[in-house]
C-alpha cells in the first residue's frame, strides 16, 4: 500500500494537486455561500493529502507536510480573502451590531467545518485567520460602537456577541477606555 502511495504521489499527484485543491476550495466557498455540498468529497481530498505525507524514515507514519502545503495554505489564503471581502461589505451595509451576530455565526460555521471535513491541525491556523479578518480588522469600529452604545445607555440584552468577538483578538482582552 505504501509503495502505491509513493508512486501515486510522485507520478500523478503533482499534475493534479492544484486542480483538486481548487475544486475543493470552490466547494467550500459554495458552502459558505449557503449551498449544500457533498462534504464527503472534501473529506476524501483532505484524507488523501494527509496520507500522501509519508514519512520517509518510517512508512507507517504520516507527516502533514503534503496536506499543509497543498491544501491548508491555499485554504487559509482563500478563507482570508473570502472573509475580508464579506466582512467589509457586511459592516458597510449593516453596521457593527449586526456584524457581531454575523461573526458569531461564521465562527461556529468554520468550527463545524473543521469538525466535519478538515484535519484537526487546521483549527488553530484557521481561527487565527478568522481573528485577523473578522475581528482584528474591525476592532476599532467595534470598540467605538460599544463606547457609543454605553455612553448613550443603549446596550441592551446579551453582551455575549461583544465579548466573544473581542475576546478572541490575539492582542489581549478587550477593554473600553473613555477619554
């Protein structure tokens, strides 16, 4: 079996990897846009990429280098591009309060994506990419909106969207300083 994987990787994989990755990324984008997809196809691609990362010293072990280089890196780049465009448009059209609800939903969707068909090692880098695009990029407007709502006594109901989004910022816990 291992010899077959080595031959597959060396003879065929190099010519197909970009097409296969792009097809998987297109399916993921469709799912992000609300379409139903066959997640088994993506799971199969992910599993194949992981299995192709054969350890040359111990053929019973796999390494994640093939997966990381050929799937995870393009996936993270596509994720950043997708959420950069979506978040900028959504904030402009709907404002920060509604955006925070959208962020909570998107974070849950991406976590589910990892659970359903991505390799578990993708979780950390994915959350960092989501932090950068969905939260850190909009941190200043979020904090300003929160200050404005506090000053005007308009903070109503559950503050969890504010806390859960701002608490994810890698630069430490959120705080609101008043001038």
